[in-house]
C-alpha cells in the first residue's frame, strides 16, 4: 500500500511461490485491485497453485524463460469436529471456485477447462503459460535481466 501512495508509476510484483491457502491469495488479489496504480507481474522460478492467480492478475504479465507454472488446487488444512470440517470444506470449495473463475477470466478459457487443469495438477513452462493465457510473454531472448529505464 505504501507504493500506491508513492506516485502513479506501476508496481511490479515478482512471484516465486509454491502457492498457499486460497484465502491468502484472495486477500492479495483484493489488495491488487484496491491499489490506485497498475500492478505488473513477473514470474521468476515458479508459480504453483494460488500463486498462478497472482501472476495472472497483473496488468502486464511476464514469465522468465525458465519459469514453471503448476495449475493445482489451493492448499487446505482442516481440523475440528465433523461440523467444523464440513463448514471449512464448503469455505475452501467456494474460495477455490473464486480462484478458478479468476483464472478463467484472465486466460479466456472456459471455467470447466480451468477447473479440470487445476484438478490434474497440470505443469506449464513459460511458453506454455503464454499459450494458456496466464502471461503475455516471456523475457525477450538474449536479455539476461530486467532493467528499469531511467526516468
């Protein structure tokens, strides 16, 4: 939120993550939407599970040449009695559905297709992520790193 008040320049979010709980990703996605500046995303290393949704939510979305993406359902850890487990499972299913819907919107793919890929744990390399619609492109060939242009 500090960067939001620092000016009108876009914020770049670098993602290298094994994913995590759906609710954490949804909170991060809500924060991205609340910012008054654009958020660009770059996947370096890996984006798995919920981290894929963070990458896909960017205005400009890039993947490093060697980045890997794993479409899989969010992590879940359930404890409690039968009623608590039922309630937690329902909450997890709703949050997972929200993430699948976001990925469907970001990629232009049917929700059923995205849900099937999340269930199967599908892996994509950077070029595959471009073809799937998760990112807009990869770092240009021959370019070893991203450099900020002087302002």
